[in-house]
C-alpha cells in the first residue's frame, strides 16, 4: 500500500499534498467548499480551511466528521476586517448583511486578509502545495504566485452558467442589444434558449463591479484550472466547451454534497433549535405518503417581504399539497404584520395537517432525500438545484438573482426536470426597500400543481430526475467521472509540486 492509498500513513510520512481552501463567506460557497475539504482529506490530502471566527463556528459541524479522523482539517481563523468595511463586529457572512448596499464594502475588504493568509502559509509544515480559492477571492492568486504554488479557482455555479456567461462576453452579445428588453439567444449551445440581459447576472456588466470583475478574470486567466461543483454526465457539452473556450483544465468533481452521504455529518445540527426542527420535519414527513410533499426553500440569501410571503403561503394552500416551507427569521421579524400573519398561517397549516413552517435553517439534503418529498420549490441556487438532482426530485423554479436564471434554464429547458413558476425580473438579495410581491399566489399554485402532477408530464419529469440522481451517484463512486477527475486534480497538484 503506498502513502496515497492510505491517507493516515501519507500524513505521517508528510507526503500528502497540502490544499489551502479559501471559500467566499456565504453559505452557498462555504458548504460546498467544506464538502470539498472532506473529499480531499478522504482522498489523501491535507487541508487548511481558511475562514473567519464567525464562519468557523458555523461550518465546524460540517467539517466535524473528518476533524475527528486521522487527518484533521485545519480550520484557520483570520481576523475579518469588519470595521475597515464599515460593518458591525461579527458581520462576516453575506447572509448577515442588513442591506444589499453593504454587499460591495463587504466584498471589497477581502484583500485585507492577504497578509494574514501569507503569514500562515509561510509557517506551514508541510508547506502548502496549492491554493483553491473561490473565484471572488482574486487577491489570493498573488499569494500563490509569490509562493510559487498552483492556484485553482473553485466555481460554485453550474457549468451551464459559466459557459453561457463566458460565451456572452466573448461574442459581445450585450453590445448588440437595443435595451434590456431585447431578447437574445444564448450562444454556443445546441438548444435555442432566449433570455433578456437583466436575467444574466449583473456581475457580468455592472459598472459597480468593474474593478473586482477585472481582477477575478485576471486571476482566472492565471489559474492552473477550475474546479466546478457539477458532474460531466449532467452537462457534458458545457464541460467540454467551457474547457476548450477558456483553454483551462476543468475538473467537474461534484456533486460535492454526495461525498459523505454515508456519514450524515453534513446535516449535523448547529444548534438545539435546528436539531428540534430536524426531528420535527422527519416525524412530519414520516407520516406522509411517498412523493406527496413539496419542499419550499429559497436558499440562504434571498429575503421575501411580507407581501411575497402571503402570496407563497396562499399559493401553497390553494395547491392543496402537503408542504415543508422554510422561512427566514429576518423575514418573519421584519414587521408585526409579518409576525402575526406567519403565526396564524403556521397554526392553521399544522392544525389542518397541511404543512409545516420552519423558521431559520432546515436540514435541506436530508429533507430532499426523504421518500415523502416529491418536489422542490426552489430559487435555483446551484447547490439547491444540484441537491435536488442528487435526491432525484423535480423542481418548480423561481430564480431571484445571480446565476439563478441561467440555472433555471438548465433545469427546465435542457434537463427537463423543472417547471418554471414564471419569475422574470431579477431581485436583489437582502433588499430592504422591496415591498411588493413579484409572483402571485395563482402562479405559485399552478407551478406546484404541475410539479406534483401524477399524469404523464409529471411522471416524465420525475423519471428524468431519478435518472440524473442515479448518474450523480455513479459519478461520485469509485471509478465514476467525478472520482476520476478528483484523482486527476490531486495528481496535477502532486505532479507540479511534490
Ligand atoms: N441550506 C440548508 N438549509 C436551509 C437553507 C439552505 O441546508 O434552510 C443550504 C442548501 O442545502 C445549500 C445552501 O444552503 O447547500 C444554499 O446554497 P444555494 O446555492 O442553493 O443558494 P444561496 O444560499 O447561495 O442563494
């Protein structure tokens, strides 16, 4: 047995490649990066997971399974320069920002972490072999250059999004449009898919992000390659064409959420309340018929005003199917009207046994894989979409912002496993000023009814979703495509540095 087939022996011999993971401080980025950390450790790597104190406390339970194993993940806490960004102490994650306007100062202060990271790396034994950085941490690329180690970008969106935005830029599509309402076809893909400019992420052309965007493109240009949380069988043409178009090595090594499906460490509750909720959901679902419940959740960042919560709740009631609906504390506490309406809705739903409302955080991957769950009303964050795919659950798609509209097109038009709710206008995360509902109860009810439909159309979607779930599992298994790409990634790092 050589050192790399026995991670503990390799660690003792000091021959494990040492990966430095630098995630963006947002749940949709930290969670897959934590999964990647566990995957690398399980495959003979050493991992330093770079974060800040508040985020370390939140992610530690996800990392707990391997932290107690022979090779602990090094959870590295850098001081977050909140004061320098004009943010209150402890405001260290995108989901903690009180308002969308704080997004820019939050992101712009990241480069101040560079000196602390460099100092850490200069004292590491064994030395760092590679930095794997979220694409928004462009500053980390200069440290990799200084220390002469490989720099790899970790992309959290779908490859369909990466490929589409790259092609839109390459063909200067936006320059040819009269205005924001002129539709255009996505370039360089076999399907005929129409979008309008605002639905493609603002990041691509907004002057607000011009400087950071330039730095991120430059960092990516200089990178050894990119890791994508996807699997080849899901979007094969995108993986291939994105690699050719960018000239980069592409390692699709997901779905990362599947790596510890055996150990269930991913869902370990971070608080007593979360543990009670998890048990409550499980019991409620256990009493429901197979495939009869819709799970409703909009990720970690999207915040709905009370007008929208009322439309969602009323739409779910009108659809007449069982539901588990996750609402955020910040949404419920936004006004006494919201508190009162939610309290009444919750009591009514529970007493009539229609559904349950979870305030805060639900164990999403566990809920999605419960046999009673037959559909997912989602904002199409890529982690959520991928987790539904892993569970073989079709989706009703309601994109809000960022990569979500493109993810919706992939899920609905390309993969054929989704029903669009009909949201067309992008929103801002944590937008304090948004007061109006953008999707009405009728549209919510229609989409949920179609999603849960037991006829031919619904069954076709369910069958395809199950098939993709199977393919996802195979991809992550030994000898599967993602597993092979992972080996290639590790071999690349070893080949370049050890
Ligand atoms: N998530 C969860 N429980 C919740 C809400 C979100 O476990 O109540 C997880 C979800 O499983 C996913 C991540 O948080 O892994 C959200 O990422 P996504 O890309 O879907 O959306 P974002 O939060 O970035 O908008």
